[in-house]
């Protein structure tokens, strides 16, 4: 079961990177829930929510790729540690293209049921992405 669950997640990242969003119908359960607080489409369940999220990031970062560093499976959960990289050559969440390249780290926990992603929780460096784009100030060290 563990290897099958890892294969589901591997297929998801491969489809994301290949822009094969039709494959999301095979990868996500129809009622899949995304708990990513940064996702403006999190309320849309299933493959359609995942598709809209992918379309948003692909539009903002046409050359983007997600590199998976680890996949850890336990029971019906798969944890992936990943890095996303891309150049902001398109609009993203109302932000005009900056032409800047970004590197963002994240961790996703996915629940797999019947060989489909049924639920996800993602934690990623959204502030770091905004800082790299130049649209958010960086933290300043306090003088002593």
C-alpha cells in the first residue's frame, strides 16, 4: 500500500510539471479537500480545484517546476518535501509580472483513499515568495 500511495503522489507532481491537468481527474477523488490556507481555490473540491490552482501558478510562472526531495508514506498518508522554482513572467493573484525568479520550499501531506488523493494539507513559504517577487518587505534584524 505504501508504494502505491507514493506512486499516486509521484503521478500528481509529474502531471503538474508536464501541465497535464486532464490527469487530475484520475489523481483526485471527486470530493477531495485542500486545506492550503494560501490557495484561493481551496473551497472547490476535487480535480477542478486542483486544476484551477495549477492553472493560476502555471500562468504566473510559465517555466515553473516542482522538485520532490522526499516522499514518506505511513498508512493512508504521504508526506512530500518539495521545492518549487520558476520565473514570474505572468500575472499571479493580481500581481503584475515581475520577471523575477523564485525558489519556494514546501511540505504537503496527502491522504490517499482508493488510489486517489482525497485530502491535502500544504505548508509553504508564501511570504518568501512575495519577498522574492519584491512585493513584500523582508524582515529586518533588530538593532541592539
